[in-house]
């Protein structure tokens, strides 16, 4: 500050001197002119101005030199103070970068009340019910992010990270109390190129809505993301969370190559140290009191694997819509599905109670040591699919159980598409075949059949399963037949003898389900796709166009509808039986296909599929499971 006060008087004096000099110069020039403009001599004036410029230039140089000296003096005087201030700023720099939405002004979607914009993407799923108020520029940004992530990142980036969630639990849940001495929990978040704001919101919800004395650690497993936002920007946010929560350990695990969902979850389990491990997706938000009901069940039985109830977050407007509690199950292709609880559960008339479940849908919570004892997850799985069914079967048959806990709620975004693999079928088929080979014994052919694959030489390398088979033997796990009979009796064992296309050897055409909706099968050029998939059951029923996995569903039976009709029919089996149609067939590979009730045969005449007296036409079904 002293340098500033020295500098100011020097500049003031120099300015006064300059004013005096200019005044004197002008006065002398007035005297020289003598009041006669016409006789003005230009040369003396030019010379005088030149003299004045020289003086001013000298004065300016002097002032500049003085200013530089004063700046140097000021710099020296302030250097010590700046050094001390710099140290303080370094300590506080992360605090100034807090990503909390309360400290950072949210980016809002602009309203354009007086303008109507052209809808640029009328066929996009994102804009079916959302985005009518967006400008064309905003639409382009939103659609680009939607294609990249499979959900509405444009909107997510503009929502608070700690947005409140509606309480969608059964009202009885709010009245429940839980033990104080619950086990500690490690939360594992798995992600691959997730949107940064989605991942931030997941972290924020876990920290804000899990009791601090229970939440020991968060393990973030990155399955080799390429998203630049998940590098420095995520690092800064995680560091800020660590500063705000000094007792919480946040561990980062990153794969150097994409290894798939099962391996990523296993990596998170290996990094955990808490009593209980919760394996979650990254595109979630946990509700209040999500952890306590789950931990209470595990405290009571360390061999139970539990799952919360998922509320659905819509991919377009990110609204939370409640789901009722239900069991997690699967079909023979091993696709996930919801299933009713057992009849005994509903007799209790209390939907706040946990219910037994055949499987899990990926998000689950388990005693960390018990999960290790039964083999964690099958790391021979690739990408996505099947690993959750494998876990459910293994837990049940190897000494544990699976429960859905309705008083625990997690909001989960259901993507419109999975950007990392738009077609999941190849990975899903391969993983399903692997599960079948290890766990399903004499029922494993049902998986091949569900996917329309041959029993042998199906074209998929399922990897080495010897270690998983040894695990099953070492744990003395029960057979899959026990699982179907005691855990998942709704799953139909099917007892199919043969499946695939049904080809007429004389006409070289196949049975096809024909137009849908409709009840008239047709003869068509063989192509092996779904409409031509047939299934010949031990009972003599012949399904066309697909087969259902569960006993409560009806299949479509090929039927001889009556003596007067020449065309066959295709009806739900129960309806056809009720109407007295002939739905049972006698068939031997390479021979005629005869209806047991009418004694007529299914044949092809001039490309038309019809019922008539047998003439010896032969049929061949594609894959034989059991000789008949």
C-alpha cells in the first residue's frame, strides 16, 4: 500500500507541470500572431509544436520509468502477502468447486411461451410425450444425448441432484421400527459410460438417505468407460463428497477392458469390507429408509439374499412411477420378468411383508461373506443377461433363499435402449446356454428350445464351466428338479419331444402360423423364424408359432376343427378342447401327421394346408429331444 501512496503524488505533480507548460505555450503563440490571421507565419508554429511534442515525449518517458519503478516496488511489498493468500486459496479450492446444486445455479429449460417450434424428431421415443416446449437447438441436443445414453440426459442435467422422491411404500412401512445394531453396508455402483448427472444423483441419494453409522463405503466400478465426463469432472465431485463425509470411504475400481456386468459386480464385491454388500446399478436413486429393511432381513438370516422393490423412472421425463411388490422370475430363455408371490403370501393380507422370490433382477443385497462362500457371481458371463438368474438358482439350491422386501424402495431408470449393445440377443443366448449347462440338468434343452437353437452345435462358445460345476458339487447343491417343484412351480417343465420347423417332405413347405390375429395356419416357404417354430409334446399337442414357459399361460394348438372343414385351425389349447376340436396328433418322424380324434391327416395340396383322408404325405420336424 505504501507504493501506491508514493506513486499517486508523483503523477499529480507531473500532471500540474504539464498543464503549466501548455498554458505558457498557448499564450506565447497568441502574442506572436498579433491578431492578424492572414499574415500568420506557419513555420514558427510548426517548430513550436515540435518543441512541445519533444518536451511531452520526454515527460512521458520519465513518467513511464517512474511507473515501472513504482510497480516493482509494489510487487516487492505485496509478495509476502500474496504468498500467504495463495496457500489459503489452495486449501479452499475444492470448496469453491462444490458441485452441490444448492450452491450452483441450475440450468433451466427455457420457456418459449410466444413461439412454436417445429418438432424435429417426431418418430423419436424421447419426444412422444415430452419436449414440446424445446427450441430446435435444444431438441438437437436432447436427441443426441438420448441416442448416446438411452434416457433423457438433457433433462437430468437440469434437475436437482437431491430431488425428492414420492413415498410409494405401503403405509404400514412408515410405522415399522428396525434394530439399532444393524450390520454395516457397502454399496457397489456398476457403470459403463453412464451420464455424469445420473451418476451424481445416485451417489447423492445413497449418501443422503443411508444412515451414516450404517454406510461404511461406496465402491464405484467403472467397466472401462470412454465418457470424458467420468474422468476429471467425476473425480472432482467424488473428492467433494469425501470432504463433506470424512467418515465415508469411496473406493474407485476401473477395468482396463470391458468385462461385463457379472465381473464388474464381482470386482465390487472383492473391494468391499463392510458386513453386507449392496450391488446396485448406477442409474438409480434410493428412497428414504431403503437400507434398514434389507439389513434387518440379513441380520435375521445371513443366508438370505434380498432385493428392494424397484419404482420405474421413465426414460423420457424421468418421472417416478410406483411398482407393486412382486417376485422376480424368468422364462426358459432366461429373460427377467415379474411373477406373483405364492398363494400363502397373499393370505397374510399384508403387502409390507417380505416375500419369497425364485430369482433377482440384478440389484440385490447379501451378507458379504455368505456371497463369497457360494461363489459370488459367474464371471464367465459376458456383457449382460443371465447372471441374475444363475445367482437365484444357485442361492436357492445351495442353501440360501431369495426375498423381495417391499418396505425398501429404489427408483430405477428403465432405458429405452442399451447403448453398449443394441442387440443383446447374442450375449443373452450364450449366457443362458452357460447357465443351463451348469445348473439345469435334464431340463437344459428347454433353453435351447426357447431360443430355437439345436441341442448340439448351436454355434455359441459358452466358455469353460468346469469350475462352476465343481462349485456346485462342493456345495452339495440340490438338483434343478427340486428347484422347479419347490421354488418355482409355475415354470412349466414342458415335456416336449421335438421342436423346430415342421416340413412337408413332398411339398418342401413348412407349417406357418399364418396371419395374426387369425386362426388359420398356412403352408409357406420354410424360413425357420418364429412363426414356423413348432413343438410336439408328449401329450400329442402340437404348438405352432411359439411356446409359453409357464403353466398359467396357454399355447396355440394345431387343431382339426371338424369333419366339414377342410382347413386346419390354430386356437388356444384350452379353448380348442372346450369346443371339441381335435388337438392331439399321432406323429412319427418322416411319416404322416394324423389327428387322433378325426383320423384325418394334415397335408399340402397346391400350396394349401388342409385336412383330408391320409394319402401318405410325410413330415419331418427339425430337432429331436427324445425318440418317439
